[in-house]
C-alpha cells in the first residue's frame, strides 16, 4: 500500500529561524512529489513539484529536496515569517495513477 | 472563474439530515476531485470525474455518499442521513488535464453534524 509519512507532526519556531520538514514515502512507481501549504480554513496550495530527475527545487524561501533512491524529501523554510504558520503537506503521485497519496501534514507555528 | 469555488463554506446540520455540497471548478478543467479532510488527518480521496467518462467512485465511504457532475462544470456531493463521523472539511480540486497534475483546490466546505 502506498504511504506518505511526514515528520514532525507539529513544529513551533521563532520568527526569523529556519526549519526543515521531512517526508518519507513508499509510493512506487514514482511519478512526482509535491509540497503544499494549507493555511487554516483554506485549501492546499502547491509550493513545489519534483520529478524523479530533480533533487532540489526552490520557490522563494522554500527549498524542497528529493532523494528518489531513499524515497525521502524535505522542505526547508528559510528566515521564517509569521505568515508561514500553516500545515505543510507532502503529496506523492504514482506513475500511471490519477489519485495521489497525501501525507497527514506538518503543522508549523511561527511565533514572533 | 479564477479559482475553484465551493459552497457553502460552512454547514451545520442535524444528524440524519441530507446535505448537498457544491463545487464550481476552474473553467476548462476536465478533471475534478472530491476529498474529505478530518481534523488532524490527511486528505482522503472520495471521487474523481474526468470529462464525460464514468467517475471513479472507489473512495466513497458508504452508499450514503454520492456525487454528480454535469459535463465539465459544476459538481455536487450529497451526503444522505448524515452521521457525526461525517463531520469534516470537504475539499474539491480541479485540473486541466487527466491525471491530476497541477490541480487547484477550493477552500472547502466545513461540515459539522450535531
């Protein structure tokens, strides 16, 4: 069964600090991996998408990495801001499938 | 429209009542998904529509749940005889192409069954 595990479940950091969120998956064959940001009361919004051949991708202060051999991804947030407080969801798509597998998300709280 | 629109944004209903949730996808998006998100849980796939093909209903949790979509436009998710465990946020997403890559989510409908 395809699974996506995220850690930590929740994280509290001070404004201006960096943090890294982890995602491990068992989805096979692999097609792509996305990181989404979900603000409270809103739908998820895509931050990055990575395919098998990509091992890093940035979107502003967000940098995602992918190790397709170990089936691990991370999302690094630099110089955190209060507006980064949200749930970050890792989503992995299986090749040939139209239903991706969602992780449970990491809840990030950024304190002033 | 510019984004995926869902209505209502919040719905409180009594146990046993039927509810209907609406999703307006982005114009031209052929694929449409419904997901359920319980508190503290990941998104659960419910149903997938692609153009005029028969929908994939494999994620519907019981026969109390049903969904319709007319062509490539509005979709409605109906929950009959609601139960307290149906309380969740119901999210709709649409994408331009089959396969779900690059899809856009709506803000969801928060359903509370009391």
